[in-house]
């Protein structure tokens, strides 16, 4: 089934996302964030069109989010003052929520690299088109997402058009809870087996383990016995 809105059409750098979160944590209004972010980005982006679209892409990740994701955003902001890897996970989760096309790109990369370790631009675009339909804007978005992933340090070229991935260890329990909340939010499954949650393709850059104990002692999740297996859902 063809999806409607692609949305993500510009390279996104981590430092730009960090700046946006800093403005939010300072208590700035949406209008103030928009103006200050535009001024901040203008030092790197000279094209007015590109500046406007990049700003809007970033605003959609952290500021203009659907009400259904507000709890996840609040948790993300509450645990933001962490190390660089944890910040990467936090931004990653918000991007998955904001842009289904980003989620689909990451899912495709995660699935193929789990099997063979590398992927090609051609393969990615072909499979993405099977999901979203043949659109020039989709191919442009895919290129920008690949650039973003390179800047984030989660993929790199082995040769032209061929990529391998890099992974980062995640140990912080609050960050792991954020990952689980995000996974449940972006997928249509009513529940997950606990073991599944450590093997989500969209989370391919991160090595982490979700345990029964972590979920049991959190008030964010419900644990149930289904068919003799422990499964987890949102509280």
C-alpha cells in the first residue's frame, strides 16, 4: 500500500537536533524556537529554500509532534542530559516517530545487514519504492536519509553505493525504556515478546538488551502471559 506523505527531505545533523532540544529545555515557545533555529542554521545553510525546509524537518522531529507521542517526548527530554551515544538514541527515537519514511529506511537496513552485513543504495531504493510507490521525491528523501545516517556515524561507504553499519552499546535503563516505548508506538503490533524487543530492525545501530526485570519495575509497561510466553504492551 502506498503511503502518502514523505516529509523528510533534508540532511539532518546531530548538532542541529541538539540545539533544538536545548531551546526546548530553555522553555522557548514554538515561534521562538523556529526563529532561533533558523538563525542558527543560517550559518551553514545559505539557500533560503533549503534553510526553510531543514528547519521544518527538525521542528517536526522535536516540536510539532502528534499528541499521541507527547509522553515519549517528555521522557526523552527528561533523560536528555546523558552521554553522546544516549543523545543519539534519543534523537533516533524521535525521528522514527516523526517520519515513517525514516523508520522504513532503517527497518530495511536493519533487516538486510543482519543477514549479510552490507547494503547497496540501489537495493534500498528499490525496496523502499515497493513500500511507498515510485516517486522522485522518495528517491531524493532516501539520499538525504543516507547522508544523515553517515553524518550520525551509523553507516559508512565500503565503496560507492555500498554501505556497512556501525553499532553502539546502550546500557542506560531509561534509554532502553525509551526504545521500547518507541518500538511499540511505530508498529501496529498489540504486544511484543520480550526477546523481540532487543532485535528490532529500526534500531540496527544499537546493541542493547531488554530484560523482564527492566520492564517489570517500570510503570510504563504491562506484562502479560500469552500462550505461555511473557509479552509486553504499553501501560
